[in-house]
C-alpha cells in the first residue's frame, strides 16, 4: 500500500518537487533541512542583529557616555591650551610692537645729535649686557663721560655718545638702551658702571 502511494506520489511529481527543493538547501536532507533553513537567517538577518544588539546595548551605551565625557575633557583642554597660546602670542606681539615704537622714538631723538667722531685716539670701556663694551672717544669726551656730562646709548648694535640731557630723554623712553651714564659728582676711581673711569685698555 505504501509502495503504491509512493509510486503515485512520484508519478504525480510531488515527491520529485520536494526533493528538488531539498537539494539546493541542504546536502544531507532529512530532518536537518528545516533546522538549517530556519537557523541560517539568524547569522546575518534581523534575528541575529537583535540577538547581538540586546546584550551589547547597555555596555555600548556606557562606553559611548564615557567616550563623550573623555572627548569633552579633551576638547576643553585643547581649547584652554589654544587660548593660552593665543594670549601668549598676543602678549609677545604687543611687547614687540612696544619695543619697535620705543626704538623709533629713540631713533628720532638721536638723529643728527650723536657725538661720535672718527679717528679718535681714546677708548672708553664699560659693562653692558653682562659684557665689557667700548666706545671710541677723544680726550675731552672721555673726561666728559667720566664726569657724567656725556652718556652712551646703545641703538641698533652701536654705542653712541650723546649729551646727558639726550641720554636722560632716552632713559625715560627705555632705560635698557642706556649703556653708560655716570652720575655727576661721583667719587672714586671706579664709576657706577663698575669700570674704572680712567681705564684705557
């Protein structure tokens, strides 16, 4: 009876149709077909996505919050450092601008008023900027410098002999530009610059 039913199914084409459906899905056939067919979509389909998403949901949210907080901290730090650099650059630029203006004012004061001479026989040594410097003068200028009647101003790498009045004007603008200015009436063989007045190296 079973054989005749099978034969009838084969003749009708139903069994053949079922076997053809089994072949591409599972090579083994049998009961494993519905399990593999049902299990396959879970690897890459929505069920697998949901299965992976649910257990990772809370830890992922925790990491995201931690990353957000860390990113905010880095952003605040970067902004603070940027602001500090900007302030430092602005301060340096302002200081450079002030120095340029001072030098321009001093240059305007000195134009045509320096007393340096060519072919002079004396050298006046003095300490400036932590080093011993010198300026060439004649005998009268040497005496006037030692008595405080003349001064020496440093401008653009040169040492310029000027009147005391002009030296005081330069000092009011920028005291660092005064290389040598002896106080009148100072006693002793060593001037206030720490160098003997009559030093003639």
